[in-house]
C-alpha cells in the first residue's frame, strides 16, 4: 500500500478498465489518502471519455479521470498541514507514474499535496463528493455580479439544481428553470419550462449550464435591457449569436470557469450549516469494481443526477 492503487483508467476514448496503477513517492508536503467515494462528472469526464476534450498540456491516454473524491488521510509528510485520520475532499491528485492523471481522483489510494485537500468536519459521506460542484455553483453565481442573484437557470441537472439551492441560501430567491428533457422537467418547488413555453421577456440575470452552443440567442430573446448572461456550461461546439439582438438589449455575457478558494469555503459552510441539502442529488451508486456500468449510466441515463463509485469494496 502506498506504492500502487486500483484506479479507473480510460485506456483510450470509449475504453475503460479498473486496474492497478503506480503512485508517485510521497513528498514532504504530500498526503496519502484512502478514497471512500468518488463522483462521476457528466461534463468534464464525458469529454475525456468520448475524446472530445480540447487539447491541453498533460492530456493523454491512458488516464485516470476524476476530481470529486472524499476519503481519509492515512499518511502525511513532515511538512503536510493535515494529520492521519482527517476526513478530506480531494479535488484530484498529484498523478501516477505509469498513466496520466486527468484529474486523477478516481482511485482507491491517491498522493495529494496537502494544501489541495479540503478538510471535512465529519465522516465522509457519498454526497460529500458534490462539494466541488457546489463550489462551481457558488462561482457561477458570483459571476452574475456583486449581490446579483440568478433569475433563470438553463439546465435542470445537478449543477443547475445546486445553483438554485445556493442562490436561495445566499439571496433567499427562487429561480426559474428551462429544461428540454422531459425526464428532468420536474423539480419540486421550482417552475420548469422550455424556452418556447416561457412567456417572460424581462430576465435580468441568467445562468446557462446546458452546454448548448445555440443557447445565447434563445436566452437573449427572454432578457431585459442591460441584463447579464453567465455561461457556466462547457461548450465543445463553437458558440455564436446574433449580434443585433444582444446589441439592442446591451446584454453582458460572462464566462464562469473553475471554482476558487473562496467559493469552496462558501460552499463548505452552506453544507455544514445545512443551508443546502445534497443527499437527494445522489441518484445512483455502484461499487468501484462496476465502474464500466456506472459510467455508462451516468453518461446515458437522463435520470442520473450524480453517480457515485464506492471504493470501500476494495
């Protein structure tokens, strides 16, 4: 233990295995972490799975995906700021010696710089893997502008629902949703429409998490003059829009990228205070040995919100 680990490996686009990989040596400020649960991202990991992820430094196959893991520190270097037995959220690892780590969190054991680990106040729960997405939701809300809350969220998946819950906790407001998939058009306590069934034309703040490259024109048609549109999805097709419509409304278009330290601290506080609830967003659970089935369901079943791999079986 500490030199090798069982991991999910994308051998090439569309080909997955669960096998042994080699861990790097532990540096003075590293921790060796035993993973309890990891989540499957239907955004980033889907792009790695189907090979459509845009090229960036370090992207190569075979690779270990994953940046939504929770577990416990079992060994800490002399300069690490955490102690063994501490429960932590793990937003990816330092990688492996024989495969790429993009982002290297879907494994039984991980070597992680201690400063990247987020302490958790209690035993790791499977829903704790949603901390990164909750932080992403907080970051998207902050990209709306100072003290501005979203009024419309496009996309009723797990990130859209987290944006709604975080916004309600931070601003005491209730968003409207757009969703095209009939299986996701129920969201208790929220109004859910399609673009064509929503008569409103005065939204001031809109967040899109649909990933639909055609969404700008659809959203702008329902927005007020001087409104803000935040693009918080990942768009692998080229975005384009009709300039005249945006020009007449003088719409601002912002992009929300990766969460920052303040975002994850805010999200962690909301979770600890039970201001947002996560448990019901975990809809599917599989032992890590059944990762192939888990990834297939996560990517193809619209009823999946968050799918969990359980590493305790190994």
